[in-house]
């Protein structure tokens, strides 16, 4: 009897050890050896926009640090939610990542009627990259040189002036609606699939203004084909010292910025999250990349750990849920 039960205990122990050998080392192995194949970094917007510029600046260096290539994959449309949804539904093994964005990860779910993911629960926040301000731009030939002149023109032409955005439920959309409300004017919203086409149409005179992110407009502002009338930073930017802040021109409470981040699907292994976070931070510290991102007006202030980023994300989701409701913005 004793021998029999002894054998049973022994067999049970062997089974437990065998199962542990099967599970733990495999997971440890995955963590230690991650990555063993290329990583896909999904951008929910068309090439040439701010998100794409940031992703393409970081990807090569990230790949170099991780020892595997990081491939930028543009899946544009629906204010970034098409790309975000692909990541939300991906295997949480660290090989499919998203350049998370305030549009797809904090705003659009409250504006669009059918966003197939929950921004608060379907992602793993990894690294906050920083934010870029929104800048109010008009075509150089428009006969206004200040925000007050633009507001006067809008009041003289009610319902005639338009603004573009990178999609319904984007920060550009919200920025335009918020500006119109604060200024007491009526503007018509024209959504696009990304900033690129909106800029082309602004330059072509098809729309009156954009409340776009700074990166894709900076070159045209510097060349003089676009006029920047105001910027959504707390203080003026060194790269555009002559452009006043919205607060300076009397538009207060204009708290709309585009932030960028690296995110993955929910339930990612914390060790892999940490490895990606460290690689992203090391890439951002590279002097050449820093120079590129600085030139785009990226403001890196913000949460510095995955845990702090999670808290920031929760507060942004709550903020935009309130803002969308107060502006009564619905899918058009």
C-alpha cells in the first residue's frame, strides 16, 4: 500500500515537473529570446502624416536595438481605428504593435458608431512617445493674418467656411468643432483619410483651413505656402517663434493635442512589454532620431513608464468622452 501510494506521489511529482518544464521554460524562452522574427508596427493613417513620420523615424533604430527588423505597415481609414482594430485582435506575442494615437485610442470610439474595440481594455500601453501640437493653418493667399481676422471672415460668411481633418473623430475634427464653439462661428467639417490629402486640398483652395498636426505642415509653413495663425502648445515653439498660442489669441480651453505611443494587444507578457519599452526609449534617445522628432515639433513631456502611461490613457479617454459629448459630435 505504501509503495503503491509512494509510486502515485512520485508519478504526480513527475507529471507536475514535466508540465512545469513544458510551460515555464517556454515562456521564459520566449521572453529571453524575443524577438526571433520581424515586428510589424501598424500606423492607422496614410503615409506622409504625422503618425507615419514618427513611426518611420523610430522603426529602423528600434529594429537595430532589438536585433530584428521593425516594419512600418500603414492601415489607414476611419480616424486610425482600422489599424488599431487589427492590433487589438492580434496575437499578444509582441510581433504586432500599434503606433497608438489620441484619435484611435481616446476619441474615435466616442464619435464613430461602430468601433469594434474598447480603447480602455483591448490594448497594452507600452511607451508614450510625446505629443505634437495642432496648428491652425490657412492658404497663404487667404486675406487674413490673424485668428481674429479669420473669425471676422467666418462671421461675415456664415456656414461658408470649411476645415479639413484626417477623419471623423480625429483630433483635427474635434479641434475645429471646439474652435468654432469657443469663437461662436459656424464651420463645415470635411473629413479625409489622412492629413496628406487635406493639405493638398487646403493648398488647392478646396477647403478654408485645417487644425492639423504640426509635422506634415511644417515644411509648407516655413516655405510660406501656408500661414500658421495659432498653435495648441502652452507656450510658443522655438521652431515657429512667430506663431502665437491659442491662449494668446483669446481662444482659451483649447486642449486638443495629438499624442503618439507604442501599444500592443491586451494580455502581453510584462517581460516583452519591458523589452519593447526599453528599445523604444533607447531609439528616442539616439541623437539623430531626437533631431528628426524635434524638427517635427514632438513634445516628449509625459508619462515615462508603461504603468504611468496606463493612467494617462485612462484620463485621456475620460477627457475626450466628456469633450465629444459637450460638442455633440456624431458620426457624419
